[in-house]
């Protein structure tokens, strides 16, 4: 959530910056400023009434001590009126605070200056590309055919049990999935991230804290009877560990990693581009989260990008990195880099990771602060990244590593799988 003080002092700058995300924020910004003005005026009026009430209480005390009961009773009547006024102002203030907060929830994060202009994924900027695209044998197939051939993932069985988008992993497919999870977690912990196991459901406050609500409400699975949400990513519960927390500057940075299943309704996703593992309602992902000092967060973002690069190099998959344009960025992000793996069987790039800096957007919602060396409270910066999302990494491995004899296992994963080939 943006800070109203910043919006108030930089109204036109905020409106212009948010236009890079192709959002016309002028009306909401103006309404927020008006609500804030009303809130501030009401706070002043309330403070004035309370101050007068305090003076009156002291005067009543003095009169009672001096035996001037009649005069004291007159002031008590005025005191009652002041109490009624303070109650009215308190209720008004509470109403303005709530209305302002709801209005602020509608404003996305301001994109960083280096975010490119653009509205569609085609306008993202390719900033890095590496890896040789393999030449496959004649008769090579996309992963949704390979998994049937080798009986390692059953999409139809998932439909029977739950519905479309909930695959069942079998045999060597399940072992390869588990191998990837273990490998990703090991790489992350070796890089200094602390592994954390978190709940797979979160409350409303947690979903608001990281920006999923109200922006992505329709994309989240909601357990109505308990008012809980199935997590769309481990970012939500892991980052919320630090909600309402005051850190010491010396505690920064904080690095966390966690594996969770992820649940997304993906409403409106249809067509050939979402076949097989390309778009699921339930999938596995290993996440990395950082809580950083504002002075260091962009250096940390570069470090996260290099970390994911190293994993892709070890998997020996061709990949590229895109700097997302304003129109393709998430609601909460200030700057995002997407990693994509090239699938030779599908002849297209598949997104496998997003690495983002949210600056103070999430921490303001979370009330995540640190006490600086100057003795003052400051909002921390939060960052997160997929390290990695499994479905499309798995699709890339199945398709790019296929041979006439079977699907080879990347060398770095063989100590986890216990086998070298799926045949």
C-alpha cells in the first residue's frame, strides 16, 4: 500500500507513475486525498475537544477542592456535552480512517523508473538469454504426450478426483517432482536462505498484507465457512511472518525459503497454450523471500536474479530474463524480472519464475518496520521470487531432454531421483 503522506505531497507524480501500469488513478488519488483531509481535520477537532475536556476536568477538580460545588456542577454539564462531541468525532474519525484505507487498497505500487513502457507481454524487454536450444529427434513430442507415453503424470485421473488442472504424478514422475523440490531447497539454503514450513491457508489479514486482496480476490480459492484462503504462493504466509513486527536494523537482511503447493483459480484461462502443465490450479513451487534495508534492496534483487540464473545453468535449460513492462507487472511490484525456459517441443518460451522488489508497498500494509541507527522507525523493503515454480520447469525438462530411448534426467538431479532416464 502506498503512503498517503507521499501521495499528498506528490499527487501529479503518483498519477503519472501509475499510468505506466495503464491505470487511470486520478479519481482514486483525489478521493484518497480528500478523505485524508477530512481525517486530519476530524483528528484536529477531536484533539481540541479532548484538550478542552481535560482542562475542564482540572477546573472541576479545583472547584470541588475549594467547596464551590454549584460552579462545579455547571462545568460538569459542559463536560457531558464535550464527551458527546468527542464520541461523535471519534466515530467520524474511525469512519474516515476505514474509508481511506479501503481507497488506498485500490492503488497499485508505483513502478520503478527503469520499468519499460508497454501494455502487453510482447513489450517486455529481453535483458539476458543463455543456453543452446537442443535439436530433438524426429517424432519428438510435447510433454502432455510424453507423460502418457511413460505413464508419469495422469491429467485424466486428476479430473476424476478433483477437476481439470489438478494432475496426479506417478512413479518416476512423482520422484522427479520431489527431486526438483529437494534440489531447489538445497540450492536456496546453501545460498543463506532459512527453510521454513508454513500453513497452506491464510486469513484475510495475511492476504491483504501481501497485496493479494482485494486485487486478486477472484483468483483465490476461498474457504467460506472458515473465511480462509488457499495460498497462491508461499510468499503470502512467509512474508506475513513479519506482519506487525519491529526489527532492529542489525537483523537485516532476513532470507527465507519455503516449499508449498500453490492454488490458483486461473479463471478465464483456456486454449492450447494452457495444455498439460502450462497452466494448473494446483502446483508446487519453492519460493525465496527477503526482508531488506531500503538502501540494499535493489542490490538484493540483482542477487536473487543471479541465484536463479545459477539454478537454470545447472539444469542446462535454455532460458531468458525479461524486465516486465508497466502493463504486465503485478499489482504490488515495483520492478519484476521474469525467467522463461524455451520448450523446443512447443516452440515457445514458458514463464518459470518471477523475481520482484515491492519496496515498501507490502511492508506498509504489513506494518513491517525496523528501528534504524537513528533511533527512528522505518518501513523495510520486501522482495520475493520463484526458485522455482515446478510445472513448466518439469515441462521443459521432459521436452528438451527427450531422446528416442527415453527422457534423460539432468545430471544435477540424478542424486535426488536415483535414476538417469525415464523409459
